[in-house]
C-alpha cells in the first residue's frame, strides 16, 4: 500500500504546539505584498495541480507526494481545529487524502485545494472522537 508520511516528518506524529497564526501578522503595504504573493502562488499551484491530477489519473501514484507536500499541513490544521486532538487530526488528514484518491475519476473540475479543505472538515466533523463529545 502507498505510504504517506506526516507533514512534519516528526516521530511524535504531529506538531508539538497548537497550530495557529503568529501574533505579528502585520498590516499596510507589507501585508498587501504578502497577500498578492499568496494569490499568485495559489494561481500557480492550481495550474500545477491539474497536471498532478492528470498524472494520478494515469496511475502515477508517486505524484500524490506533490499534493501531500503542498497541502497536508493546511489540511492537518483544519482537522485539528475541528478535533483538537493530534492523533485524530492526523487520522482525518490521511482519510482526506485517501478520499481524494477515490474521488480522482469524478471529473467535477473543482480545484484540488478547495476539494481537500471542504472534505477534510466534513471528515473531521464525522470522526468518532467528534461524535463522542456530542
């Protein structure tokens, strides 16, 4: 079976502190430049993602590493925000990427990052540890 490593590649199985933003987010011209750079990078990634999805559809499973390196951290953070448990968030992250592989042949045309982020929240919300708290 295909093995996926943790985004931190740490032995602990997750980040040591709660994920979040730094206190110094800044404002003004520097923030505008950062936002413009993020938008540009998102556009570039979206174009590259379609190439990676085409490779995956043709059976090139190692291409998943590209998407994992690009999005696993952000997916993990979203899962952690719902679950508030490291291992549960890690499990939901892996389940999200497995669901992505199962979804490959759908051809819905939704950008990869949007699909991953929407799906990870649904998977995390349906995780057994979430239902135990309810």
